[in-house]
């Protein structure tokens, strides 16, 4: 897999509006929260901005790290199974 763009979360911060804008460009969202993974089909049943922000933002009010965009799928937080599923699907 080739990395198209890489950013440093310590230098480039996404506030609420930036995180929402990034998520609205995706069709699917996987969010790791502890050992649980929340999957959201952003095209079939888009959540409200407040619901989406609750998934995307950490305690500091910025986009949680790590965040990975693979095609039209956005992964927020880290959970090995979700990464494996999405990356394997991209082949």
C-alpha cells in the first residue's frame, strides 16, 4: 500500500469543523472506543453533526489520533481488527 499523504497530529490539528469536514468526505466510518468498534455508514444513515463530533473528537476537542483515511473509509482510533478488515478489503 502506498501512503498518499501523511500528517503529524501534534503539528496539524483538526478542530470540530475540520474533523466534520473530513468525515463528511467519507462514506464509511470506523471508530475505536476501547475494545469496541463503532461502524457508521455515512451515506445510508448520516448522523447529526453533534453525534459525529462525539465519535471523532477527543477530550482536547480535536480529531482523535490515529486517524487513517483509506479510499472513502475513515478509521479513527486504533483497533487492530478494524484496520485489518479495511486494509485487507483494499487488497
